[in-house]
């Protein structure tokens, strides 16, 4: 119970909402990169593997860029 109380005092509602919104944005980015690379995929099994690899790389890059943007925005807002 003490851990729950200390955690609740240390993490405010603002931090919680920023974390939830980041998770939602990251999920959307992963879904969009998977859909994009899936639609660009050809019919062979090797093309599917290449598309999956490309989707993972695209998602990772998009997450890094969006996380950097979140960091800049939250820093400017003083959150």
C-alpha cells in the first residue's frame, strides 16, 4: 500500500496523460508503418519478409522522431 501511495504522489495526472498519449501515438505509428509497407509488398514470400523488415525499421525511426518531438514539447511546456 505504501508503494501505491508514494507512486501516486510522485506521478501527477499530467505525467500520466503524457505517457498515455505517447503510447497511443506510438501505436498509431506502428500501425501506419505496417499498413504502408504491407500495401507496398509484392506477392513473393521474400518480398513479405523484406516488407516486414522495412515496416519495423520505419516504425522504429518514426517512434524515435516522435519521442524527440514529445521531449521538446514537454520541455518547452515545463512538464
